[in-house]
C-alpha cells in the first residue's frame, strides 16, 4: 500500500500523465507465487484497460480524445491478436464497411464495401498509430480486485519478454481508480464437455481457433462440429481444398443471404428496425431469404420458429450469413450429419446409430469470456459465463470505477457504443478529480 508521501508524489505525476513506480521488489516479492524475477507496484494516473483488441483500442482512443491517458495491457505480442491468429476467419458477419468502423476514424479511401480480415487488421494497426496507443504487450493479468481501503483497483500482471506466454520475467501490480475490461466475448476457445470417448479418439482433433487452411486436409475425411458462421466457413474451405467435409447440425439455425436486393442483410435489418417492429423485420428477412435461398429444411437445416433478429436480441446467437456453403450442402459436397452420440477410436457414432471414420475432427464450437478466471468481482460480471449481468445498453458500467467494453453481443457497433460512454464517464470524473484536491476520492463512489 502506498505511503502518504508516495501518494503525494503520484498525485503530482498525475498531471504529467505518467505511471509512477511506487515499489520494486526482488524474486518472489509479490507474495503469491508469481515466480517472477522482479516485482513492482505502479501507480497509474488514468484507467487500466485490459485487452488490446477493437474494444480496448476504441476505449483508449475515445479517452485520449477527451484528454484522459490510459494504460492498455495485452497478454499477446500484438494488438488484435485473435484477429491475426485465427487466420481462416473473415469478418464475423461479413459486415459492410460502415458497420466495422471504430469511433473517430473511418476506413481509408478505397476500402471495398466488405473489408477482408487483413484489411480490418491493417485498419486496427493504423487506428492504434493514429491515436498513439502503445499497449504494454506480453502482460497477462493474473488477478484484478478492488481495494476499498485505498479506493483503487489492484491489477496484478505477469509479464514475459516475448509476449508469447513464456517464462515470467516480471510481476507488476498496477494501481488505478478505473478498470476497463476489454478482453472480449471470444477470449478463449470453447470446447464441448462430457462427450463420451473423446479422449480415446486417435485422429486429429482441433478447435477452429487453430485452423489455418483446408489444403492440409486435402483428400481427408473431416468432421466439422458446429454449423454457425465458423462451422459453415470451415466446411466450405475444406470442400474448396479437396477435403471430404461433413458438418454436425444439432440445432435449428437461420441461414440468411449476405445481401438482399443488393443491400447487405445486416444493413437492411438495421434500417428496417428504425421503422418496423422486430417481428415484422424478421418476417421480411425470411420472405426474401426463402426467395433467394429456397427451403433450407430440405437440406437438413431446419429453421427455428423464432425469427433471426429476435434470437439475436434475446440470446446473442448470430444467424449464419451464407457465402457459398449452402450451395455445397445442396449438391451434397458438404454432408450434413446429426449430433454425435460418442467418439470411437477412428471416428464417431451419431445419435441415429450409424458410425463413420474421420481423419480429423474440427470443433467449431465457439468461444467464451475469460473474465471469471482473473477478475475478483461479483456484481457487474457473471461468474457463470463471464458476461455482464445487465443486458445492453446497461452492460457497460459497474461500481467502483469498473467498466465492460465489447460485451454487448452486438459486434463492433456495440463496441463503439461502450467505448464512447466509458470515455465520457471517466472523462467527467477525471475533470472533477483534478479540479480540486478535495475531489481526489470521489471517482471511486460512482455506481451503476
């Protein structure tokens, strides 16, 4: 805990917007098994932002535009690591350019209507440079908890030299009045649990987060578990690269065309929702979808009774936007199979009783939040799924200077909404805090 003398020095350094080292220790001095060769305690004048993906970058940029500095912590060796490492994936909803932009900076001239993954990554790199955002890379947050005695968040970070999860070379505790959680909805791969015989399967088993390209499976019999956007894209890529692809369809799903009447389906939905109830918009989308794609149930893809936008609004589950997989399903080049009963040594047994051998199984089973593993907090975030307990648009702010950025289940538009509101809220406190010496402890009193 900092002394009053150190507090006074830190308050002075606040005006210069620089973190201040309050304490430096030796090996093991962090006291909780971090194993680092060095430990420090650092006072941060502005908010600590955990995560340097789109949400973290957008929040840092909006804060900077309001005159508030921030410290961005990123466990990987680069910004937007999940977008770079998941090399097969395109933009999740194949969104038009206007729905992919972060606050305060449009895409550069000449960007196509539907940016590719590489173009989006380049946009994020340019975005970080334009706003002078320099995340602390290779900094994995081990623990974050609010210390009511001093009115600050204590964020314990293990740092490695390469940002690749290697040996810890330093352990640092950052102290800040504000903590912004921006690790995202898709921080870690989600694997299926409780599937019989999975450990005994001898073939290749991987998650889509590790999938690179279908050519390494040429001539192979591959099972894709999951029929969302990831499952459809991987199945299509496998098929286009000479693999024999089968796709598990357990649930009813909505498959929509990427465009309707030359307009992006997503953009059309947003426009129609300004004028019509969600049920009517769903009816229109499904009417045009039937005209364009036909009856998907004939090909083993039954639709839910509830419309795609209603499902998205209530559960966050995104409808599939078809980019070519449906044509392969119609021609049986991609085989639709039922749910898995159990794994065998060489393949699987399906719930209808038939067995089939597979050289590889790729799990397109989505991603999950990692917040419960490091954030010690009970009110804003649920420990069940790592998402804010309150739905959008009330999910961005908690108590004691805690914020959530990018957990809206509404993609990059939700990210922009969160970033602007978080920056505005902290900027108001920042102005108040430094307007007079007597206001230094007020920021910790802001609630939800």
